C-alpha cells in the first residue's frame, strides 16, 4: 500500500516551520499514543505514521530529499548499486559520487545498477478562494490549471512517431560521467544527454524532444464540507508531466476562505454580533438571528447586558475530519438609539430622572465602578 504524503499525515503545509511540525506531531502523538489507546491497532498505525513523518521532516537533509524525490528520496532500500555501475553495497566512492553529482548538476536519482532514472514531474499548488458557505457545505469547483502536460503527438516520449530514444553513447545509459583524481571520484551529469541516459535522434516536431508541452487543462474537484483556510486537497498525477514519459507530479489545491460580512469562524464554531434595542435588553423578548441554514429565534432574558454570549448548539460547522458539529455563538450588542425626536428625548430624560436615588438598584455596575474610583482617589490622598 502506498504511503501518505508526510505533510498530509501531520496536517501542515509544505512551507511549515520546524516548530509547526513539532506542534502537529505532539498533537497527534497525544491522540494516538499506544499507552492511551491500548489494543487499538488503528491508533498504533497512525502513531507510527506520524512518528515517521516527524522524523523525516525535522531532519534538514531528509526533508530536502523528500521534497525533491518524495518517498523514494528517503527510502533506505532505494538507490542501491555501486558507484558508476555494478552491484554490491555502496562504498566510499558511492557517497562522494552522490554528493558531488548533485553539486555539479547530476539531475534525478540513480536506480539499481547506477542507471539514471527519468525525473518525475513537479508538484503544483493552486490557491482556491472559497466563500464561508462553500467551505462549510462543500462544493464542486472547476479549475483552469496552466502546466506542462504530456505531449499527445509523441505520447510524452519526446521522439517522433515511429522512432524512439537511444541509449546515450557517452555515459552508456548511466546519465553520469566520472572524473577521477587520486582517491576521489566525482560524478557529474552527462553533457551529451543532460543526465537522462538517453538521446533522441529524431525529436518530436511538437514538443522538440521534451515530451511535454504547455497546456491549460480544466479539472473538476470536489471540495469536502467543513474545510478551512490552510486545508488542501491532493489530486494525484495532475501536476506537471514528467520528462520523457516519467510520472506526473501531483496538484495540491490549497484552500483560502474569504472573510464573511456576518460570521467569523474559529475552528468548528461560528461567531456573530447581534444588535438589540435598549428596550429589548431591559424588558426581554425574542429576536431572529441568522445561521448558515436560515433564521432562528433567540430568547433574550430581561436585564440582558451588552456583550452577553448566547450559544446555539449544532449551528456551527461540521468538521471535515471528525464530523463533530460546532456551535453558533451570538454576542448581543445593545444599540444606542440615534436621531431622536424631541418627544423621545423627553421620555429618556424622564426615565433617567426616575432613577434618582435608586441607582444602586437599577445600575449596580455603574455604582460599583464609581464607588471603586472614589476609593482609589481617596487612597491616593490619604
């Protein structure tokens, strides 16, 4: 069974810092550790998978190899064969050959027997903007992706129809040539075939021997419900085509959820501010509040203060991972009336006057605040 992408395992982006990787691993280790899940084989496998991803991505050299070559770049069982051909374990020359080969432009990885493997296509990233509604409920999007695609005239081989690539006579298919000086052997990309191991005598007229042409392709992608900014969907084999028929890379669709005029999202919860009138706050009542599924009624108790939070359970976002549903949290804001008529001002003045001598009963917070201020200044002068 093929391994999952290490970044996907930890739930981080490819540009994640080492600190972000450590935080992600710690979270997964706490969740799946065998001590916390005795007898759960699935949790144990998840723990091993996260540990392996963490060990690779926190090692600078291994991470660089993984980013360039994928799992093959960090597989200890790959890339065998002696330096410059022949079997057996890789020796001192093998190590220096690999290092200097990369330094001097030796492209791709060598397979068994030191033969040069064709380089696979690059992974691509597409930044997709979604509305909050699309992210929460899921949707289907059509993407126009400009990329290097396999040439349909030569089927990606780079050679004209009826012909094929020939083994390079300079490197004999190795893709590398050696320069020896005493104890050291330095490998560099073959100048004749540019490290491919093969040459095309009769190149395709359309792609000029590259096996790839620039195209804009249209892809349809299903966005699962509950995604958030930073999440991504992987489309295997939809990246750039590889050279001379090598496998294509992958396309990663990176999500960015646009700001919403009413709701603010935090994880699986939604937040919104709901303005209410002074009289509704004082006397209580029932108001309508928006949700992503329509309007619902919210009961406001009498003597509600501004800033009070009301939780509507199950009216938030359904998680794309755990399928747990968050809540909608409404913060009520008491709105001060504006553009008052003369009569309305008189009524408010009468109301204010009716509080005379009973402020502690009707405005306990204000009285407590001013009592505290008075004590503060009295302490300063005493």
